[in-house]
C-alpha cells in the first residue's frame, strides 16, 4: 500500500503521477533534490531513519550487481520495515515484492541498460512483481536521449547522476546524441548553463547543462503522456541510438505487457509515420478484433475500397462517389495501411477515424504483407456471394490478388486507371446491377451489433440483442438504441465509434450470453467514480476505456474503466471506473 504516490494519467506503461511530499513532485521526474539515501548495509548496520514527508527516504539496503546468483540474493536480502513516511525499497526484478514502500529502485539497472532484451525482461518482471500503484525508479542511467524510452517502458523516477557524470567527463548531451566539449563551436541549447561563450564553458557547466536537458526532456515527455501521444514521439526518438531502436522493438514484441495498459479508445490522433507503426498495440488490436470478433451480417456482395486521407472515410469526396455508385447494394470494406481492413460499420471506431499516415503512393513489403494477412483472415471468417475489388492498380490490387490466389477466390475488378474516374465508377455501378438494396434499418441494426462484437467479443451483437426488439432514434452516427418497451439501452458515441450503455442496457448485457466485463465493489453506492480501494474484484480482460458493469451489495452501475482490471484490484489509490449511471439496490 502506498500513501505518498498516486497515478493521475496513463499512456500505455508511461504514467503521470504525483509524489505526495510536502512539496509535491509531478512524475516522471528526476528526484535528486528530494531523495535521501540512508546508506548501504554492506558497510555497516544502519539505524532506522526517522524519515520526513519532505523527502523520499531510501531505506537501508544491500544493492547487488546484475547477474548475482539467486542464493546470493536470498542470503543477503533485506527485511524492510513498515514506516509511516515516504520510502523507497531497493530490489532487483526477481526480488521485487510488496514491501510497503512508495517507490522501488532496481539496484542492478546499470547492468542491463544498453542490452535491449535484458532491459525489457527486467522491467516487465519488476512491474509484474511490484504493486501497480507504486513508483519504479532507475538510478545512474538516465540521459536526455534515453529517458523518453525509460518512461515509455514504465519507469517513473530517475536521477541526474549519469547526465552530470558525463558532463564532468567532458561530454555535452542532447536528446539526439552527445558531443565532446572541444568539438562544439556553438551550443544547440538556450538553458541557463549555456549562456556563456564556448571558450569559457567548463565541464561543470556541461554537467549543469546535461541536467537541464534531462529535465527539459522529462517535461516534454509529461506533455506527450497527457496528450496520449508518447508513442508518436518515441518512434522518432528511438532512431537516435541502436540500443534505443532495439529496446523499442523489444517492447513491441512484448504485446501482452503493453496491451494491458493501452486504452481501447482515445480522442487523440494516432500518427503512423514509420514501419514500426504497424506493431502498435492499437493497430494490432484493431486488426485482431476485426478478424476474430466482427461478423458481417449483410447478405450483399463485398466491395473492397481504398482508404482516403479524410476520416471518417464516408465523409471524403472519393467515398461519397463510391456510396453513390453502390447505393446500399453491397457491403463496403476499406483497405488501408497501417490499419488493415475497416468494415463500414467500424469506420468511426478507434483508431480507424483517428489515424494519419505518410502518403507517398508506395507501399513497403511489410505494409503489403500485413494488410494482405488481415484481409486473408477477414475473408476466411466472413463469406460473401461475390467479391468486387474497386481498388487502384499497384499495391492495392497486388494485395487482393495475393489473397485471391491463397484462398482460391473469384474476385471481380472494376477500376480502370483510378477508382474515381467516370469509367471506373460506371463499372462499379454496372457490376452491382440486379443486386438488392439493404434498408436503413438493416444498416443501423448491423452497425450496433458490429460495435457490440468489436467491444465485447465474438457474436456479442447477436447475443446482446437476441431477445430485444431494437428500435433506433436519431441518425447515424448518433444512433440511440431502444427496446420495444420504450427504454433506451445504449447510445453510439461518434467520437470513439463505440456503444455507451444505459442502466437498462447494462442489465440486458448482464443477463445476455454476451461476454461481460464486471467490476465488483464493496458495500457503497458510487457517485461520479469508483476509487481503486473500493474495488473488490475485476475481470482480468478489462482495459482502460472499456465499458464495465459495476455491481456490489448496495449498487448496480455502468461506467467506463480508467485502468485495467488487474490494476484496479492491485491499487490502493486512483480512479478505477468513471460512473455514468447508478441505481441503489
């Protein structure tokens, strides 16, 4: 349990937190000015420090180097006392546990920083062993160039030691590298330490500059976390060093660690500016849900379309032309890099309307392979009477042809030179001659069921509304879902492309065969939010942003998760669920 650290915002594993000292500290941050180390037990036995709420006290410890044998770690382990002031316990990844401290230092960090696999494995193991609402610290490793990656991985606290040491060794650090002082003819910085002529600049000045640059970079990282866009920054920052690039890729490979922490919805833009963007959790999760949860409910042919720069696609000029040609006679699915495939019902669902990518007209082999694999999985799961590819020559057509050959399909191609030429639009219209139209009611019902599939699980849309006579009010995309008794069940939220349930809708969800996401609370009636200490249990598959049913002895409610289910259960501080509707039992 922690009394002096609280998480206020998250962006994946990165967090905005607060060290609740006499003068609070917003994290991630350097803590040199508020850290008091009471000493090592290797040299001598230490008295238990009195501690103070003014500082973060490092309790007496025995640090061990990386690679120490298990029996050595066990033999020299420390029993940390329970204290009533802000405290830090010193651990390694495999000895990490809940010692009642507010923060934990990994003592062997200098042994694995620089080794991507070892760094990832140690961070992931430490985070799994430590309480979710405590701070993780690395000492003697942070520089302006690497600190954004440290925070992205889940580190909350660092110090200025390495940055200052490099300055005293004659190195000038920046966010993209380091320079010998004698090689500089001007300073690429305007901090206080750099306000003197190069000829008068000393190694002590370099140490001050390096610390300033480190703290400035942390301020930039905090802003990125608040905006939900740290990953966009990391994709560029990782390019400045081979180890950082390798580390970045290692964490992409650690899908479960990142996926648990990344929200299912955001309102910020997702910038897909590099080939690594394909590996983002948001993109992989969308592709997985489209190909494992979503079910096409239209009986009409499939028309494959290219994406558009404007989002959502249906508001673009090109897609308006496609809609006019199709006239509700086919189910439209857009192909795009890096998302994969986007059924028309999910065009608003994060990240389908939130991403932006670099458009050159040329697709890399990785892009083509990814989209082809998603399309292959999609067509394996969903059957169509006909498949029409209204896509331009080049990468789009090559992808369709690959899948056509792999699945032994018969695809009809309708584009001559470009999808929006008069000839191409005419080809598309004629190809659909004789096909029946689906109604607006059918389209809207299928949208609602598709969103339920995507949010809750395979066939959830049918299970959720199996015994409900659905009625719609309002127009797409602001659909409101009602039952035959005049009770509203849910609203479609255009901002995220998801369903937001009412109390009556939550009861229908609870009583249906659709997979549920439930948070069990103690005996109180929540108003506004459920704090983590009030959570008794929560489903492990709850992710930040999920719709969740909240139930306890005195209340039934529906809301949106602010942290993962596992973190709700493990935490003693912070908002677990924002409540939308509640009724007292």
